[in-house]
């Protein structure tokens, strides 16, 4: 995980659709929640709080910005 770059190796959550589509999601305008909403709408996906929390956790590890995770995200992930 240390030194892992966004969009490269997805070791943390290998089946997460948001991580797999990082390159697409990061192109959407707005904050991370808006980007995920836009991706969901574009692909007809239902809101998945756990997958979103995993993506935010992965992004926080990649960027070193722990503030991406809400209290609810941390609860869902058990951290």
C-alpha cells in the first residue's frame, strides 16, 4: 500500500468498482461525493455506501488526506 499510486495496483479493495474506474471518476467535477454520484448516474448504479467508503479509504491512503473519510465511512469499514 505504501507508495501505491492511484489507478495502478488496487490491492486494498480489488473488486471495488470505483477504484477500478478511478481514472474516469477523477475527471468529474466537484467533490468526491459528487464525483461518485455522477459515476453512479452515468452507469445506472445504486448507491453503495460500503463501496464508497472503501474508495474514500483507498484515496485517503493514496493522497495522505485522512479527512476524506467521514465518521460513517470509518464505522462501515471498522476503523
